[in-house]
C-alpha cells in the first residue's frame, strides 16, 4: 500500500518565529507529487510555472517545482499527515 | 586582487547543477565549499599516513604526529599566535566557547561576578554562559545593538565594572556581517581586569586576523567556514591563561601521568603540556590535515585579497538588491567598509523560507531563519531573515543572476 513516506523524503520545521513546515518530496517522486497536488488544490497564483500558491480546504501553501512545499498554520503532525494524505491520494 | 574564475576551477562542487541551474552558492556564512587541494590532502592522509598520533614509535604514527603538530603551527602562524601552545583544536567555534565556559568559567565565576555578552551574538556565545550562570549564579549582562545592527559601545561602557570577569563578543556578526572593534572592547575589558573571549567564526575566513594585535585572551573559529572540513575548529588561548586553567575533557592524550597511590587508593594525575592538555582522546587528525591545507590555500591568496574581493562583491550587490524590487529590504548597515560579505534581507509579504525556496528553484543557495541569532532578530523586529553571504569563488555574474531572480520574486507579488 502506498504511504506518505513513499512521496516524502523530509519534513522540517523552519527556523524563525513563524513555525512553518517544509516538505521535501523524494527526488524520483517529486514530479508525480507536484502533479497530484496541482490537480487537487486550487491555484491562486503561479510564478513562471515553478512556484504555485495554492489553497486546499482552508489551508494556503506554496508548492515549488523543485519538489518542495511550505505549509503554514498547522496544529501538529497529525494535521500535516492528514493534509498530505488528502493531497497525494 | 584575486581571480575568482581561476579559484572556481579548484572547487569541484561549483560545476554541479541544482534544479537544472548552475549552482550559485551564497550560504558561505553557514559553511564554505572545499577546494580540491583540501579534499586531496585528506585523501592522501587516509591513504598514506593514517595512524593515531603521539606515543607510538612506528613510522606511520610519527608521520601522523608530525602532520598534526604542523597543523597547529601553521594555524598559529595564520592568526599570529605566539606558538602552537596557544592553539587548541576543537570541533568548532561552539566547542571553543564551551571549553572556555566549562574549563575556565565553571571554576572561576562566582555568584557576585558578571559576564558580558552582546545581543548580536550567535546562540553559541550566549547559551553556554546562560547554562553556566544557572550553576554558578553569576549575572549575564547584554550589550545593546543599535538600529542599524552596529554594537552600542556606550552600552558596553555602561555595563562593564570590576564585577565583570569575561566579555564575550563576536568579531563579525553572522547575521549582518558587521565588524566589531574587538581591540577597543578588549582594552576596556582588560582595564577592568576582565578576560576577552571572541567568536571569530565569521572573521578568520574573511579577513586578516592577528590575535596579538587584537590583544584578546580567547579566540574561537571553525575550519569548515574557511575551506576546511567540518568537525575541526580552533580555540586560541593566551598562553598564561591556558596554563592557569584545568582541562575541559579528561582522557588519554591530555595527561602526562596517571599513577595509583596505594595509601590514598586514588589516582594522581599530572596534566600534559599545552595544547595537548585540552585535547583529550584521539583528535580529528584527518580534519587537522584538511584545515592545514585550507590555511595554506587562503595564505596563497592572501587574506587582504579575500577581504577586498568580498567588499567589492558586497558593494556591487547592495545597491542592486535595494533597487531590484520595491518590497525588498536589506537589513543592517549598508557601509561596506564596516562589514564583511554578509547581506541579510527580506521581501515584504514573503517569509524568508519562501525567498530561499524560490531562489533554490534557480540553483541559488541562501540561508533563511534566525541564523542562530534570535535576540538580534527581535531587535530588528523580524520573524526571520534571508541571508546571502559571499566568498572567494563568488562572482559579479552570480550576483547579476541573483538579482534577476529577486526581480522575478518582486514581480510575482
């Protein structure tokens, strides 16, 4: 069965006052992950086709063509996993 | 003048691409890249000379010991110390500060004493003292920082007193690149009978440093920020001060003798001579060889040339950054003669991490966050900052590309 770990290489909390989360997708799966997320989330803005400002169920976040996403205002890891599951599956 | 295009040929990593773009490495304040010469020297050590140092008579150990001792001598010469006795190899600047805090501070700081640090310090020059103050009960006082990021010398003069036992200050801020007048601060500290500890992590790699001229008592720096490997750094300590101190760690190498006393049923220990008294256990010999080669590389270029090159790049970058996008702000002083090649900045409406990820898409590496200096960000009223930092292999063309991408960021808002 496919899991989040099949897509996600790293999850890092950012350094700074804003406690954002950076998700790095696995290199071999990043294009697939980006495609899936773009299909599910609503596009607010795209910059040069490499940076996407998206919204999905009250969450706004940025997705980068390099296979990284920066997510904000998440309560905990459970909420992050739930969001990633909905976006990726 | 150094030629960055020639220098770049020595750095294998600069040939790679990141996200299909040529790598532009502007995160040098975090760690520098390594030239082929350093990588080769370490490979040669492990392939041809590897053995543990000291106290063995065989050929390989003698070769390794000679390399390890020469590394101390060449580092001493590089910062103009009086000799290798004043050069203690540690893991990095953090360990250098901790060594002073625990080997000197733990034994000498009493409840009525005071330690002075500044609000622009890296956490590694704050946290060890805060931990120790909880054990010993001494007070820590912080020198204020002006709105442009410069040190408030008046605040320092107001804080220092006969109670002050040590003053802890960074030579160059790792956030703003501002160069502090540590010589002036050291003179005042000594007038009050206090010791002077300097965090030189951001100065030794980027400018000529002469510890005798600065007249400081302790000076720490890291190998990995000056072309050397990670895991090795240096604590310079004035010989008389080091001689009066007990060791930091206990173990092999740092003792001359351990003998069991049958009457007391205890071991009596005689410490080894400097600097080995402070280097317990098997040291990072390969790292020392790499650091020595890094020092040789920088000496060949000339530290004045390194400083000049970075100043030129910063002078080139600053106005272009400020003019490329209305919402971009460069933090701290813009006086390039008062700072090294570190430029902190932000773009209104974007977090520093967004900026860093945006640039990463184009193969440009900058750091984002607090850079381990949260108090300074609080002074600037910033949640975090992005930081571009330059070194000997960076070029104007790279800055031009950086500016182009910053413009694109500005247009995207």
